[in-house]
């Protein structure tokens, strides 16, 4: 009799636990660089996720369950990011949003696959991520599309001899970007006359600037984050006021302008959204974000809000017997801030890209 009572108690306990799990909060982990140089990209992304969660919760949550965000700072360190994935799994997260940079994505990938944690990155774009069915979903276009667009633009502008600075702290991205740029540029008879790694081997930004200008390039491309891009621009402008500058899309946050000042005037780069789009959905997002955080959203905020849109839609649509990964893959196109959002069979997204130039302290779209 005692055994039967014990088993009944265990059964009832398990039933209540399952019921609590089904009715408790939906936990969303967030992993990105939230401190140090370039952390504005991570903080903007976290703020957009918090905004999306607040809006969903105000409307009653997802199938009656509130959304809880659990943020973690990856410190741009692979081991730290991996440990955060394991911790978030123990905390019972339903999904992870992040990371922001590709090198951290490479470190996280085997762990999220091992633990079966669905992860949506708003921004990582190294071409090596594309075309694989795994637990990593990507919102962004890859370096293949972006870097090759830069190569074609330079050829069209008659800038055929180019020097590049590459950030060694995000090598998964910079290597991929450089490789794709070089393939396209070489095919169009362009020439990369030099490439310099920064943030490795104690190479200062001043030394890197001097080496980049040594062979008199037609233009210099900075494959860096916003902080390093601004710093490099200052050093280059001390030596050459006129050489055309460009930055990879990774640098395209407001911090590039704030830190770069006059040194980044005229700099060109690709953006994954049109910041001057007048459509009501985007304008309402800007209004809501600015009201909540007292500043304008950057590109990582836009892409993260879109990531939250598809994630929350998949959670609403998911059948009890269906995995979240399958729900995301089979989700019909969702309306994002600028475009329809959809994942292919490999969990890869795609975005329209725009060239902009910094003019009078603003990103202005160019043809």
C-alpha cells in the first residue's frame, strides 16, 4: 500500500511539474558581447529583444505564457560563450538569440547542436554557416553576398587597387569576408595590394594605418567593428586626408559615427536595412524603441527585432509534437520591419542590402 501511495505521489508530482513547465514563462537566452569595444552592437540587440518581449507580454504572452529574457555577456571569448550555452540549457531556455559575431557563432555551434538548443543569430554572416541543417538559424545575408557587392562597387568606381585591415578577434567573419571579396575582386581584375591584421601580435592602429598606406592604394577597407573602424579611420586620416575609406557591414552602428567624427565622413558601407524607410511598421518600431531606450536603434536592433518576430511566431504555431526547429523551418513568411522573413530548409535567411555613405554625421543611402 505504501508503495502504491508513493508511486501515486511521484506521478502527481511529475504531472504538476509538467503542467508548471507548460504554463510557466517562456525563457529566451541571449548571448552577445555586452562589454568592451563594439559592445554597442550587443546592447542594441538586447534592447530590441527586450522591446519585442515586452510587446508580446503586454498582449498576453505566447499562448498565455509570458516571455522572460535571460541575457549573458560572451566577452567575445569562445569558451565564455560555450559555458553560457550550457548554463542556459540548465536553466531551461526554450531558445537562444545571438550571438552577434561569427567567431562566437563558430564556438557555440557544436555546443548548441550537442544540447539541442535552437539558436537564432540576427547578424552572423560567415559563409561557412550556410547550407547546413543544424540548430543554428541565421537572419542575415552571408559574407558571400555582401563582400562580393563591395568588390563590384569598387570596380564600378574605378578603385582597382585596394588595401584591407582585418580584425583578428573575429577571424571567422573577417577570413570569410576577405575570401569572398578577393574571389570577386580578382575575377573583375581588381588587386588587393596589402592586408593587415589588427588586434593581434601587438600591431597598433597607427602602425596598421602606416602599412595600409605604404603602397598608395586607391581605397582602404576596414573589416572591423565600429570602435576599431573609427580608431583606424582617425589614424589613416592623420596620414592621408583623401584616400577613400569603406567599412564592412559589421561596423555599421551609430558608434562608428560618434567615435569616428570627421574621420569617417565619406566612408561607405553596406547596411542590412534602410534606416529611412517610411513604412508605418518600421516607423512605429523606431518610435517604440526610442521611447524605451532614449536613443535610435542600430542595425543589430533591427535584425534582432526581426529575429524575435519569427521566433515568437514559430512558438505560437508549433504543434505539441513538433520541434521548434521544424516549426521555424516550416513557418510561412512573416512580415518584418522591412521585408518578409523566411528560413530555407537549412535555417538560412536572406536580406536586402544597401550601400550608404556617412555624410554630415548620418548614414545616407547611395546608388
